[in-house]
């Protein structure tokens, strides 16, 4: 600053020097300045200028920003934003048995959480029952084990399903899990029309990044349009897809790739819904999004703002949506799990706090904050309470929720929002040139792009170009865990086996076979599969049994080689 001031005083006062000359003088001072050795780039490796000014931004307020709650929603989807209602604090929870997770749900609700978010174990995510040979050693380990309607009913025992908003993070078997949820609500006496929540159900990103699918892309998309159609008529408050950039980012993508690939997937779901005969405004308002909030504080805020603007323009101008609700990107955010470190795990509290603050300043509708111990195990109650308190401190003590989009108009924020939009548009063109999302998946385009970004970042860490405290700088000698970790008892698997054995002994085998046959018939005759899954759930067909029918009827998907 002193160099800049000296240069200005030698030339004349700031009042008599025009802006172009003033910037040139400043640049000359910077060129002579001694700078610290560092990589002055975003987390995504985009080079950053040391200063941004009006000459770096091409922005038209009415066209590019507007007001909160108005097209193009860059500044937020609601006019009052957090002055009207705070974001939903929705901590991700699930481990062991349905009964154990039910206790954790109640613990979180008692401590101020305002929505439930369900994590499932690997067998459930892959469509296998807990007693399947593929499930050995994995039951309840990274989420809750749900194999039947009985399990789902236990999961929500004592929780009024007509009042609580529930999110479920599952994709390949998502239609079956939603069927279990609807059937469990009906057991409680709650009509399906009263249910509120979201199921992730984003199968396209599974082929791109997370790899938990049941069948090939085309039949998987058919099941999604069946859900969209059914829920539009019968479960009107349910978000049928949470289009997820989170897992794309966690797999190693850049912020621009997360933004572009997520919105490209969203547009593909819209195309499929329209192609299935639905009016875009009948289902688009129930689409929601799920983004990662990583450690590059400003880039993440700009990513969220760019997402709203891009989606609003695409839905209105490209797809002809007329309902303003169809133009809105409503999204859940989770702080970056991949940013957590096993070394010095208490540092993760600080990382999570900054990521959560970026999500709030970016205008999220709901938020999960990771616990400090999640890189070591499923979170303990102490760790998950600290994570929840992190959100509550942001909401109640920092005052950041008092003003909507407070960083708008910043030259840097607007320039980076524009950059991310432009990079996303370039990806849209590339995807279109490859025939669209599904052909690009089948050729391995998305997978390779994410892989190359992940490799680049890993090399930057190994070379020291990028710094992570406790990993390649400020390293301590004793790197053993300094906190208690949560372990799942092996008895959970034995208990699940016993529950399934008991279920199969008391259910009506004729009814089971009848409903599985109806599912099989619907696969070929075009009947609505979600409707059939709900009937199968009530007949006590298991997740694995229904999934096996789908695998047999629709076939498998073989991932392309990308190297």
C-alpha cells in the first residue's frame, strides 16, 4: 500500500489522475514489489489477478443480477432470503441399524436440527439386502442398513413423517427407497400427499463420478421419469431429484466442472421429462440441486450465484418454462468431505466453518456441516453436535444472514461469477458436440475430465504448490488420532440377518411373487414403476428382490475405459 501511495503522490493526487493512469501506476508498483512465494490461483487452478476493478467486469444489473426472488435469481431465489427464514439445518446421519439411526435422528432434532438427511450403507446404495453375499462386512458401516419396509418403518418410528422434511441420499435404488418411505408413511397414517423432502435419485452423476448404479443409463432414466410423473400427481411436495454436483466435486472435479456437469445433468432430466409427455412446469419446480462447498471461499460463493443465473436462463429461454418456480435453482449444500484430514482432525472444525459460511453467503436453502472426525469414522455425537453448532453460530452470531447477497457488486465476485458461467457454457457446447449427456457418459468423457483434474490437484499437493495444513505444511510428529472415533459393532450385521429371516418367515409368499411379477411386467409394458414398487413394499418384498428383477430385465452397465 505504501508503494502505491508513494507512486500516487509523485504523480499527483487521486482526484487528478484518471482511473486508467491510476491503475497503470498501481501495476508498476506491484511489478516492483517483492511478493511471497505462492500459487496465486483458485483451488481449481484458475490464475487470479491481484486486483479486480470495473474494467474486469462486464455486468448489466438488470440482465445479470436483478433482485432476490426475481429473474435471473443470481442474488437468491427468495425476496427476503434469510430474513424470512433461515436455511434448513440438515445434518447427514445414518449408521448401523434402523433403530440406532432413529436414535441419532431424534438426538439431532432435540438439539435444533430442522430437517433429516439419511445416509445409507453400501449394500443399500447398491441395491443388495443385508444378508446378500455382496454385503458381507459392510452392513451398517457407512450408513444405515435398509432392506425392507420394516426397516424403513423402524427408521422413522416416533418421528411424524407428515411434519418433518426428509432427505435421502441414494441413487440407483432411489425409486425403491422412496416407495419404502411412502409405504412407511402410510403405515403411520400419513397420506403420501403430505410428505415433504428430497431423494437424490441423480443417476447420471453415478455413471460420471460415484459408481453406484443398478442398471444401464436408459432404463435408469425411464425409472426417473416414472417417479417425476407419479410424484407430480400424488406426492406434490416431494423433490424427485436432487441433481448432485457434490459427488462430482468429491471425485476431484474443478468448481467449473461441478457447475457445468451438474447443470448439464439437470437439463438432461428436463429433456427426458418433456420427451415423456410432461409439461416442463409440471415437474421442474420440484427439481432441486445438491452442491459441494469447498475451501476456496470466494470461488464457491460465485459458483452458487452462477448456478442460479445459468439455470434460470436455460429453463426460460431454452426449455420454454413459464412458471418462475421452474427457473429457480433451489439447492442443498454439504461442506467438502474431501477437504477433511485425518491429521490434526480438530482443524476440520475450522475448515467446515469457512465452507459453511461460503454456502450461506452463496444463498443455500439447506446445509449439512461435516463433523471433524468423518475422515476417520462415522461421527460421534460430540462431533456432530459441534458441526450443528457451527451452523447455529453462523445463523445467530455472525449477522451474515441479515443481508441478501452482501458481496454482490464486488468486482472480484462478479468477475469470477462471469468466469464460471463462461466455463460452464464451454462445457455445455462440448457435451452437445458429443451427442449429449448419455453418449458422453458412454464414451467416458465426464469420467476422464474429472480424473485429470483430480490427478492435477494431487500433483500440486505432492509438489507443495498447494498447501494443506497438517499434510504438507505445519506437520506435527505425532499424527495419531487425537479424538475418539465411532465404531460400528459387528452385531449389527447379525441382527439384520435375523430381521430379514423373520420377515421372510411371516410374509405372504404368494403376495411377494405376485408383486415381483407385476414389477417385471411393468419393466416391459411401460407401467409406472414407482407405483409397482410401492405395492411391492406393502407386500414386504425386499430391496434386493426388487433390484434383482430390474437387473434381470434391464441388464447391466459396463463402465468405459478412460486410460
